[in-house]
């Protein structure tokens, strides 16, 4: 866990703070480091894949940890809350809110030994070093948003494979990124299909906040000193709980966590 960095009232309100010279100074080395990591890990990942899926997954975990490390060049800090019941090397279905494309490496780095898989739109599975190869060959679900049945079938296959291999799946039921940190309504179809095909995997609510600030100006610049908070809630055993009930409970946990964090920030800034 990293140190607390006070935020202004403008930051709490969901508005990007004014651009500062320090933001520009540290953005360039960050962009160089981030891009270099994608380029370097692409052949590493392909080579690792020749020895099986687990070596590739380890390479992907190292990539994600390196990408998160690059954010330290911009003064970005993670504050992490993790339920003690959450275990390494264990498969879960993680129901998360979604604020930024950087949510994926952040969660991937924090869940290294759980080898999380993702549901991704097919456009990201092309031409992006490291990321596209992993989406295609790393056991993720690549979906066509214009073909609902294909998307549902891919998610079902992902659930079956994750349960069989005891790896985790992260799904974002909002369906798209929140541009200013607000929690959007859940679109349940994909999450329900995943829950149905992996009935033995416990469900973990995951909350992330302030990652949207990293992209508030499309990386030009990256705001220096952003504090991103992440919380992994207590795993919910499946038992007799139905999919809609589990989704409802996960969303309530995420909403309550966001409310608590923002109340704390408002109090500290007053």
C-alpha cells in the first residue's frame, strides 16, 4: 500500500484537475517506458507460449506488473484493500466496475498468481503489441459486440475453461468504461452466462476508483500523483444463490465502497 496523496475538491467532483508543468515533464518518460514494455514483452510472450499456456501466463503477469511500474514514473500510487479470504492460485469470478483501459494491467498485476482472464472486444485483438497476442492466445474471450450469440458463446467457453483450469475471470458488467468515475447500470447477459458455466468459482466484488483520471486527457498529459484505489471484497460462495442475486450483491458492494472512499476524501479535504 502506498502513501496517501491529498486530492482537491475538483478531483473529488469527477472533473479533471488543471494541467500542470509537472504532468508534462513526467508524461514523456512514462509513455516511452509503457510503449517499450509492450514491444519487449511481445516476443517474450510468444516464446513462452511455445512451452505451454502457463509460461505465457507468467510472461503476461510480468508484463502487467511492468506496465503498472511504468506509472510510478508519473507518481501514480495504488492503495489496495484485499479481503483476507482472497487466496492466491485460486479461481474466482471477479465482478468489477470499469473506469479505464488501465484497469486491466492494474488488476492483472495485483492478481498475478490467479492468472485473470478477460472479456474483450475483437478490435483490441489486432495490431497492439503484447496485448493483442495475449487476447487471442491467452485464454480470454474475444467478442464481437454486433453478434450477441457469438459473444455469449465465447463467454460461456471462457467460464468452462476457467473453472477447469482453476484460473480467474474478470468481467465488467457495465459493458463500457466510465469516463468520469460514475458507476453505470449493469448489463447482466455476459456476467450471467459466465456465472452459469463456472458454477464452482466464488464471486468477488472488485472496486476501482480514480483510474479514469489517468486517461482524462488521453495521456497528454498523464496527471502526476494520481492515487488509484482498488478493493477486493470477500469471496461469495455460490451455494444456492442465483446469478442475478450474486450480481446484485456485487454491485451493492462496489457502490458502497465508492461511496465510502469518496466520503473519506471529502472529509480529508474539508
